C-alpha cells in the first residue's frame, strides 16, 4: 500500500499515526487558529502527523434552522489563515461538484461526507482537483462496498485515496463500529482513518439535532489504534456545549492531549 501525501504529512502503513482534527464547523478564524495551534503542539510533541479540519458548510443538519457555517468564501478564508499562520495542512468537506475547484485552491485534503460517498459526480470532481481524497464510509454501507468508491476515484485519476470508518447504523439513533469490518477495509490496500467522535453519535437522537456519547471517544480511539488504523479523525472544541454543530460529540480541547498521548503510546508498541 502506498501512503498518501497530504502536504508534509504521510499517511499509510509504516508512517507515523496521523491526526485529522478541529472543530466541526468554522465558527471564526481566530478560534480555528487557537485550536490548530494547540493540536499542532500536542502532535509535534508526540511525533504524530497533524492536519486541521473544519467545515465551511454543514449541508446535512437535522433541522433547517440549525447553523450551517459561514459558507464557502468566508470558510476557505479561515482555512487559508490556519494553513499559513499555523503552518499545517488543512482539510474540509465538499457537498457539490462545483465546490471542488475552489476548495482545492486552499486545502490539502478533500473530504467526502459519508452520506455522499456514492455520488459519482462528486467523487470525480474531487479526484480531478489533483488533491488526495478522504472518503467517509456511508453508515449504510459495508466495508467491501467501498471498493466501488475506490474504483470511481481511481478511474478519475485521484491523487491518493483514504477511507474513513465512522460507524454503521444499528437501528434508530445508534451507530456501532464493526472491527471485523474495519479489518476488511484495511485490506483494501488504502490508508484507513477512524472517525473517533462521529462514531459516538446518535444520529437525530435529540429530535432536531443529534445526540452522542463523547465519553466513549477515548475508548474507541484506543481500540482503533490497536487495530492498526493509519489516522484518527477527531472533532474538538474549547467549549463543546457551545459549539455551533455536533455539540453532543465534540471533545473538549483540554481533554485532547490525554487521548492523543494514549493513541501515540499504543501506536509505538504495535
């Protein structure tokens, strides 16, 4: 398996564990910089690769009245500031093929949301930017079905593909992580990331918003690293209860260091 290269961060077998982390949505450029600086310092100290992630738009909110983020222009401006002021690669997700080119001009890794992972036009547009692409496995899909996603990206000449596990629907308002399936996905010959915080989500569990069990995030992170994933995806916020999106699952920034220290220790003994 060839690692993917995200600016100065290599992700794949034989590479340092990578961390893709930030707030769910861009709330302000200043907040993004504070979070990115904290995470970079922690990852540098632990020898982990670090990529900052935040969304400029959350197109799949439970309610039409939920905050969606600042939009494309303001969101990309904030991501560009993080990239240049903190000196880390950045990632964000796209929801429409027309967004791909503009996003590729400012970010180093393009993310495809789980609900959109089968959208052929979106995958092709992401692949044709020349940036590596991280695709979240749909909560409704088996790991083996991701071979079709890989085939679409390969045929569109994607410059590196990573797959992310973020839980599978288990009835209503519940996600589970199938670690046998995670092993199957790691055998698809692409780097695999584990979405720590979204895996604790209870989709739509609070009516007009999702609930979650963020207290289980450290447990899942340890399990995933022990299983051999190449990267961890984590949403974190200085005050999760005040976050504009995914408040129920984000990890407080003051707790992230301990989680990453445990992950780094487990990676070292593998």
